[in-house]
């Protein structure tokens, strides 16, 4: 997914009041770094950026940022979020260069209903994002994993994800998702005993 946004350059300041004033005026301070160049300090219009940002949730989005007529290809590397309001306070973008590989977290979308669930099994998603190494042109928007063939006791490992020119950080034998057997009465009693023991310790 490619999202195009506009940004304005900003003057660097160590004063917290400057960033606060920007946010009050409806701007989000941000920085673009990478490629061995000096970081580019910018501001984003909060309303328009959030519209684009919300579209990117669940996918790997490339942000093409227009700064003074120059389009810079980036991805979001990190965000600073307010602990109470959950508003985005600051964004770090990583500039992409065609021949330079990057490390990026790719969302995993699990589709279908596992066959084992119809027999009382429980689908347990262990990993929802996976770290990948690849060139910008090979970045997948998301990874879809079909779980419909999984019976009780079955799992899907990293080795089963095949994407050309993409290398994953996790070992091939790491499980992404598994279908557990139905819980028995003894299992439930054991969980209850454990919970009661924890509560007793807390008290």
C-alpha cells in the first residue's frame, strides 16, 4: 500500500514548548532519517496524516512524503504515543533507497476457520508480526496464512511461508499458529487452582 502525504520542513529546537505548540496548532512533529544523509525534520497536518495512517493499519504501508516539491519514499519506523489519549505525538520515518535492504515487521493475516475448531479445538495465534529482511521493492503489504486445513494438534511454521527475495528473522521451525486439543475438565480445574494460587499471593 502506497500512501502519499504532504509535509513542511521545521526548524530544530530542544524546547519542549515548540513541539507542544505545534501539536496545539494541529501539526505532528516528525523526522525522516536513513541513507547516510542528515535527518530531515518535518511537520505533518494531523487530520490528513491520521486519515492515511488509519488506512495503513494491518498492512505494510509505504509513505511517499512530499517535502518542498521533493517526494521521499519512506516507511514508519517508530511512533511516540500519548499514554492516556493514545494520540500520536511524534513519528520517525525511515527513508527507502532502491538498492538498500531494510529490516521491517510484516503483519500476518490469518484467514479461514481451522478444521479442528469444529471438533472443539482452539486456534492459538502465536505470532501476528514477523521481522523480514528485503529490498524496498520486495516488501509485501501483508502475509496471508490460510488455517482452514489445520486439525487438532496441527501447526504452521515459518518455513511454510514462501515469499521470493524475503528472508525472515525467525527460525524455520518456529510455530506461527497451532490448534490445541479441547480442554478437559481436569485442565479447567488446574487453571482454576493456578488462578486461585496467584490471587492468594497477591492478597
